[in-house]
């Protein structure tokens, strides 16, 4: 059952709260109001429980050291080239935070703010945040709601947002998964139902080209390990174009633990999936249960619209309007 939110720290003079959801299968998920972060995900295994996401036991490590562990990212997750875009004849300049580009909504994106938290039921919690007009350079007020709902071994996340003027939106979950609970992810096996990928240029900004995965390292249509022929981890940070017209009741990504004990299945209604294997990770403090997280210590499966979609008219539109609110969902099963 869901616990009443408990104080676990302070941020900018306000209480940081956490609620814990627990299912009938013994899965436990901890959610904070800071960044709407999924702080911990514990799954029963033979001999005990396993932490299957990366995170910290101590809240103060999040503002100082977290590379978006478990955060809800936006307003526009991923990258916007040149930290600028044009909309309805006007150019908007955003706050850059990755060289000349903006990443995950800027230095004060929604994944780095305190949300309002409401426990809905024994297995569900909803978080709300209002981003004011002009925040990080974006037009329009944005009222955001994210709902976590746990049932058995499956977590469903629903994302909704409403605006008072046209604005781009791309809100994603940024969990780092490690089904072994420690070490790096090179021995995990992954399969993704994606026939194409968005080609990247300088600064990991899409060029606009959409290319087939066939014959590339991005061809994950049959299961493979996250390592090269020499046994080294593969440094993935790429948007995979999910198959159009697919059955939304089928997973777009499947990941299996090295020992086969756990399998992750992710379903989504989004057109893209960012696969990131933690090549930039450099975590100087201990993580959950005292684990040290190495480079490539976790993999992200960020269901999303395409990166920099606002600057590429042939990409799926990221613009919402007062009469056309934002919504998307994903389901993640681990068991």
C-alpha cells in the first residue's frame, strides 16, 4: 500500500517528501516530490530483494550529483540545438546548459524542482507542477501532472500537461536501470522494436536525417548484449524510431538481467526511445544500499518524442496548444 508522504530532506527551504508504493507481489517503489523522482525500485528475488534502478539513499546527493536519476524531465526533455527555436513567427531563446544547447529543459527544468504530491490510493501517487510563462525561455504557462500507479510487477506512468499558449513539450521518465543491482550493464541483453534512428551531428543534435538501423550498432531488433566484439560496453546515446503502426499492447523494449533472473518490458505510445547506457556517468558518492556506480552502471529507456523536434518540421510535432493538451503513458514491468 502507499505510505503517507514522509519528509526526507529540504530543498530551497521547502520539505522534500517521499511516498512508497508496494504491490501484492512485494515490489516497492519510492517516489519523491523533488523532480517527481522515482528514487528506488525494489524487486523480490531469490534470497531477498534487488534494487533495479540507480539512485541515492540520501536526498542531498540528488541536487549535487544526480545525472537525472529517476527524474521526470522537461519541459522539453533531451536536447534542443542552439537552445533556440521559432514558433508562430517568433524566435525563442532558451537557457543553455550543455554547451550552446539545452538539455532536459535547462538548469531549472522540471526534474530539478519541487512538485506537489498527492497519494491517490493504496498503489498510486500523483505529482503536479506549474511552470510559469517564460521559465527557461519557454512560452506559456504549463500545468503538469504525472501519475505513478503500481500493480503487481508493473508500473504505469501517465503524463499530462496543459498550456495557455502554443509551446513545445516532451516529458519523459529518466530511470537508470540495472537488473543485476550492481556493476555495469554490458552483460544485459536488450531488444528494441525500432527500424530506424535519428542521425546525430555535433553536440548530439539530430541532423534531421532518419536512417535505417540495418547494418549499424543500433540494430537491436534481435536480442544482443550491450557490449562490442571485444567485450567492452557500448556507449549508446541515441533516439531509436519505434515501429509505426505497432501494437501498443506489446513491449517496444525488452531487457534481461545477465543471470536471466529478471526481465524488463517497456510499453509506450511515444514515437521514440532514447537508449543511453551511462557513458557520461561519474558518481563520486555511494548509491542505493551503498553501491558504487561505475561508468555504464545503468541504462536509460526514455520513451519520448524525437530530440530537437521543434527545429525539424518533418519530425513528430512537439507543440501543444490550449485546445490540444499533452498526454502520454508508459508501462514498465520488471519481474
